[in-house]
C-alpha cells in the first residue's frame, strides 16, 4: 500500500505531530504556570475576599488569633545589617548585587548565497551573569574568570514590628520584591571599596580590567509603610500558617489589595484560556490528520467522521482539568479531586457525544482494531503479489519468475547450446589435427 500526497495536500503525519506537540507544550506551560503562579493567586484572592479581616496595627485583638488579617502600618526595627563591606543601621533588608567586567560573546548570522554564515565578536562589558569563556568560539585573548570573587547576598533583620504585631526573619525577607528598596546613601562608609556613580569599586587595582568587580546595594529601611496579609497567631506574630502571606508597598485597605489581586487573577485566567485554546487547536489538528489519512484507504473511508467543535472543546477541557488536577494535588487535595472529577466527566461526555453522532453501521466498531486488520490484509496481499508477480530471479541479463523457469531454460536452451559449443570445438580440434598430419 503506497500513499502519495500531491502538492497542496495536507500531510496527516505533519498534522498529527504538530497537534501532539502543541498539546504537550501547552500542558507543560500550564503545569509550571499553575504551580508557581496561578495557584498562589487563586489561594490569595480566595483568602482575602472570603476570610480576611481588616484590623489596626495596634492594639492586637486576641479574638482574631488563627484568622487571616489585613494590617497596615510602618515596619520598624533597630537592628543593623552588615556584609563585611558596608554596615547599615535600622534596616529591614539589605541586598547586594555583583557585576564583573568580562568578555561577552556576540553571534551574528547572515545569509550568503544558499548558506548561513555565522560570525563572532567579543566586547568587554559589565555583567551580573557569568560568561564561560571555555565555551567561546575564539578562546585565545578572551579569557574570563571562572567565578565571582564576591557573591550576591540578601540579609534580613531577625525581627521587626508592625505596630504591636511581630514579624520574624522568614517573613521580613518576603518584603524584598514586594516593597520598594532604596539605594544606599553615597556617604556610607565601606571597607576596602570606594563609592562612584552608584557602585562600590575595590579601592585596590583597576576596576575596568577583565575580572574587575563592582557592587550595588539596595535596602528597605525601618519605618517603611507596608500592608501585610497574614495569619494572626498567639504572641502577636503574623505568619503564613493559613497558607497566605502577602506584603504590599504603602498603606492599603482590604479593597485596595483585592483590586491588585483581581489584576493578577485576570492575567492568570488569560494564560489559562490561552492554554485551553492551544490544547483545543492541537486536538483539532489530530482530528484533521485522521480525516486526511483515512480516505486514502478505501476500507477506512467510512470511518472518516468529523468531530464537532463542541466535543473537541470538551476533550480539551478534560486535558486542561487533568493537568490542573495534577498540580493541585501538591497544594490542595480537595480542589485536585474536584478537577479530576471534571476531567473524567468532560471526557466521558465527549466520548458519548462522538459515539452518538456515528452512523448506525459503526456502532460498537473498534477503529484501532479495524485499522490494524486493514493494514494486516494489505501487507498479506502485498506479499502475495510480490511472490506471484514481482519476484524475479536474475541470471546474467535474463529474468525468471520462478525456479521452474530456470530449470526449463537450462534443459531447453543452455544445455543444448553448451553441447553444440562443445561439439563445434571438438570438430575444430580434429580438423586442425588432420591438417597438421597432411603437412
């Protein structure tokens, strides 16, 4: 059985592979997005909208112990933080970033005739990422250091107060990235470094040579106004025991925090819809591959029944729910169970709809088994045809259909011809011998 596709016709193999790849990529993106972002936004929005109670930072009401609360106020501490280079008093978080002067590779690709020409160039630049010169195309003269002599670091105060509430080191560190950090004052003393244009450079040696470093500091000072969502615990501490701990810049109310979470929820639902549509397109591509391929096999043409968009959507929703259920299995087993039930229900509904739309003669037909039987029959027919019509035995320039033809040819053609040639040669030798005797 040979199947050839004319120009302009869709190749079912390409359609199937593209559809399967689209489904796989969408499922992977959905998994990581849900695990690291979507689930946290959902939990936070649900906790704030349904359970959170707005409370003042002082005094603490013991009736709210164990509840999710929204507290706004200034976070204070009297601690100093030092990394051995700078020491900052009354600071909540101190962050140090490091850049190194390095050779950086640039790759440029241009078209020349029928081939791509790749060229490499190298420039000296400040970079916070380590560039491994061992992987450069041209290594000589472009050697970089193998590591940073000073590593990035983040230091946090061991405790702080938000009114009468207390924050521990773990939750103070979560202020970084949520609360605006300030650059260090230029007049702050440092050990072994000098300040210039927002950076700290080593006081010894040239800093603009390969391997030179520079440091930049940012910090969150005491008396920074913040809004925190957390669980109030005995001892006046705010924690994430309830599964949620959020920090925002400035003094915000519960409604302000809900508005921010709604914006995040909108982006989460947009990428969820995008993943769902991508899975649906992948299933449509696979269905199209089936519709394109089956008509090429006469026995399978009757099985080329289109699948409605409604059933495709149900199947896509089932795959989507299955991936989401797997993610929530690590976070909340109750939600994971609901999603798993939805996954099975959507798939079962789609399957029953597809079976209902099939012609009566296809009821109870196993398409895979039918396709397997057709291929087996085609293979057997092809082998039989090869044995009867296409098999050839080649001797010299002669082709024979069977060994019987070879046997007949030897008996009727080759052997008489050989006998004739031997007789002629024998006669010639006798004649030559008689001539020599006459002489």
